[in-house]
C-alpha cells in the first residue's frame, strides 16, 4: 500500500511539473531591439533633465487582433539596445514606460548630453508625452504604431515642441518574429526621428 501511495505521489508530482513547464512555455514575450544612431558631440558637456509623461488613453498595447495571436502576453517587453553598427545586448524585461524612458535617455546621452536625475534651474528640460504605443494584427500583417510630443522647457516656460508619429508593418511568417521586428523598427524609428538640435534651435538655447 505504501509503495502504491509513493507511485501515486510521484505521478502527481510529475503531472504538476509538466503543467508548470507547459504554462511557462505558453507565456508570449515580445522583444524590442533599439538601435542607436551614430553618436554625436553636438551637446557634449551640456546638461538636460528628461521627463516622460504617459498620456495614452489605454495602457494595453495590444489590439484585438494581436491579443488573439499573442495569448498569455505578460505585459513586459524583453528590451535590448545596440550601439551604432554593433550587435545588441539585452537589458532585461521592462515595463513599456520604463523602456521608452530608457530609450530617450540613451538617445540624449548619445548626443553628448549629461541627463540629470533631478531638475536644475541651470538645465533645460525635455519632456516627452507618450500618446500612443500599440501593436495589432490585421490582414496577416503586424501593425505597430507610436506617437508622442516632445517639449523643450526652461524654468517651466515652454520654448518649443515637436510631434512625432511612426508606423511599421510586417507580414506574419512564423510565430511572432514579425511582431518583434515591427516593434524594434518602430521604436528605433520613432525615438531616433526626434530632432533634438532643431528643438533647441527653435527654443533659442543652443
């Protein structure tokens, strides 16, 4: 009887382990690779304070079609970056807003800025208002969109603004590779499209 109970216990343990492994395998992680442009010394030695505001009407990045394709998406994004013409390296799972904030911070640093962690009266402020970041699946294509407004402020005064809207499409081939590629292209294009030099030129604080 004891041997029978041990066998039953072993089978139950194996079943639970298999269920756990299957459950973990079913988690669908999205990946974003952000490719930095060529570095610049345009703002070398300058300080700037960066702020990200999330103004999206919905915090869910997946549209109805993408939700059907990407079941059990946990919400985090596997975020990697690549310096100009170099291989990328993974930073880890990020919440969307943390990823966006990190991307813009690296973009500013790539131009020579020292990005402050707290506001300072002697340093201008760049605020990015995130208005949209979404992924959907329509007509066998992944559709990724990002939209934001960048603002340059000095001592609380608005000096200049810049609106950026980007969109990327990728056909579905196998699994979610097209989704990952679309998101990486979108994020790279949208962040790198911000013309920081023009923003400061319009604000007359070059």
